[in-house]
C-alpha cells in the first residue's frame, strides 16, 4: 500500500468514525462548536453592592439587560480561554489536532502586540506547524467575518479543516466602576471546526463597515496613537457617574444602541436578498447577543416570532465575538425543534468599528 | 396619547418617581438619566413612536419636554 493510499484510508476511517458524532440519534446535524467560560462569576448582587447607586439595583439590571451574571477571566488570558475552547471541541467530537490546517483567532484582547496570539494557541493545542494561523481584530461581528474567511480558505483549496476560535476578555479593558460596560460584558471563548463539506452550508454574506463610528466604542490608549502614561491612567467621572480612565474601554451606549436600530434591519434585508430567502422561510434567527433590550427591540422591528428567535444572555452577558457560536451551540444542546438537519439559520453580528456582517447557514 | 399618559410612560421608562417627571424637569437632575435611562428612552421612542434618534438628537435631549416633543404619534 502506498503511503498516499494508507493516509487516505486512515483519513476515511477517521471521518467515518467522527461522522457518527456529528449526528444525534434523531438525525440532527450538528455544527461542530464548543465553548468555554472562565470559572469566576460576577452576579448582579455583587454589582449592586459595588455600584452603591439607588438606580442600579440587581433586579433593575436584570429587568433592563436580561443578564443575571457573567463570567470573568481573572487570571486567564485570551490564549488560555482559546486553548480551553479548542480542547473541548477536540474532546467533544473526537477531532485530532493533526487534522487542523488553518487556525483563525478573533480577539481584541490579545496576549501581546506581537506575536499574534494564534501562534501561541497553535503550539499549545499541538496543531501541526504546517498549519496557517493568524489573529484578526474584530468585536461583535467577528464570528461572521471568521466564517467568511474560512469559507474563502476552504473554497480556494488553501485549507481543508479550519479551526475558528473567538476568545474575548473585554473585562480586562473595563473599569470596575464603569457601569455602562461592566454590567453587560462577560468573557468567553468558542471554537468551531469548518471542513470542506461545510462550504455548501455557509451561505452568502452581507458585510458592512463604517469607521465613522470608531470613537463610540474604543480603548483610546495603549497602542501607537496614544501610548499609555501616568496621565492616561488618571480616572475621571463622566456625566452619568461612570468612572474610567483613558486606558479603559469607552462605550457610548446610547449611540451604539441607536446605530444598531438603524443598521441591523438594513443588514438583515441585504442578507435575505443575497440568499434568495425571506424571514418566513428561515427556521431560526440568532443575532449578536448584546443584551435583552437590544434583542427585544430588534425582534419587534424585524417582526420575528418569539419561537424563532434566540435570546440567551441571562448567565452569560455579552461575550462579544463569541455570542453567536455560544448561542447556536446552546440552542442545539437544548434540542429545540427549530434546529434539525436542513434548518436555515440567519446569524448576524454588529458592533465595534462599526463592523457588521450576516449570513444564512444550513444545518 | 395625552400629555399625562406620555409623562407616565417617561416615568415608567426611566424607572423614576412620577412626581419628579414634569415637562420642565432638566434630565441631568434625574439620577435615572444615565446610560441605561437614555437607552431605555431611545428604545421607547423606537417601539411606541417609530422614531430612531441620531447621535446629535440624543445629545440635544435636555428637558422632559424635549422627550415629549419626540413622542408624536
């Protein structure tokens, strides 16, 4: 037997055995996704104590945001949670790291300026050195752009098995007394395996970029534009009583929210047109899980029936680029009737940049 | 919707005491007029009155009357 034939046989055997795990007993196709949360949990009750403000009670935070608790990466870096999500994916679906020939890593809280975090993760996950790997810097639209890039790599024959990881630790950018961000964001990571046979399952993309919004969600210092100094580390209080320094993340919540209401319906319309479909024909819709207020407003605006719409933020918060894969995996885990083989799911991400993207995937 | 009903809706949106919500009230004097309050107001105007405010319009909201002016059916 020639080495090529031997290799093909091993590969075929591997795929046959792994394929069993891609389908549940009911014949549901599974998209191969795993996720990981750091163990530290921050509850609304803890926030209420720390904020010490009569208008920020635990119950009001829950009522407004739909969030009860979120996970915090205390001592863990983006690379750590990325590795954990990758390991879970390998274990859950019987995947060998040797199968991976491309690693895409989405983060805005990398370990270093350089090298790219993906190199560190490649080594720690024992992904072959023959694999390509790079980070890309995107927030809430990151998963969509990752799928678009993976589809390109697979379609062009550059890669056969792309590992797409999203790993975000925004809480490291957040000042503990900045209620506008600390209340909604949580840390987490996801890992998705995309194979050649998945190309057909990823539909057409609608992508939008508008850098005019750059200043509305930003960590102003730390890179070349504004290096960190004692001056930039000085804390100050804004008009709403939030405390932060120039070294922390700043979010103009109201403007971001208004931008979402303006931009997302148009994005969805474009996505439906590009995929020759309608809202009625879709089985399920997963928008970026920003918070309940945003999700409820968009659902009403887009007139999506509740049973076709994912809201899953209660014990997670907004995990930035990880919300869509986490919500998709958790919906599959719940075994909801909307998700079965052949189901069409619209997914859409939007936020920091501004950067938006959406597509339709088929299970 | 009457002025009183609109004021009720604003007070409910902001989670503020109804007695504190008068047309002449300066929004910045309300504890509840923080980022969550502003976002809740934008959501209310969008849902009930189909109006999405621009960043400039949001910044120009100064008194309760300014919100009332946007609540046209």
